[in-house]
C-alpha cells in the first residue's frame, strides 16, 4: 500500500518534472538518473505496487520501492522489486529545470 504522504500521481508528476534534455546533463550519472525516472514513471503508471523507503527519503529525494510481475512472475511466480529515486519538488524548484542529479 502506498504511503499517504505522497500519491502515485504526485510521484508521476515529479518524474515528469525531473526529465532534463540531454544537452543539460552535467554529471556522469545524469543519463542513469534519467533512465531510472522513465522506468519508475512507467511502472507507477502501470499501477504497480509501491512503498516509500522512509529510512532513505529526505528533503531532496523520494526513495520508492516498486514491485511488478516481470519475467520471473511468469516462470516461477516471483515478483520483481527495485528501488528508484525521485527528486522532491523542493530539489527540482532549486534547480529551476536544470540537471538535478
């Protein structure tokens, strides 16, 4: 069950806001952060279960664990799980559309 501090829709909106054109990337990990946002957005929009990792989430980053029915679900009945990071609204506001990573 999702944490009540932020909704699925709000997380998707933050994923959208966090997308930065490649010309604006300025860190060696920027591409990975952008790919992760896209994957996270897709899984959230697909309705996959998610929970926030309260121990890692802070003023700059929402840490979101998402579980979905991937390859192993269809082969052996095990769901896939991964943790994604999403920048907070405050972090995005401070970067004003620039690379937040």
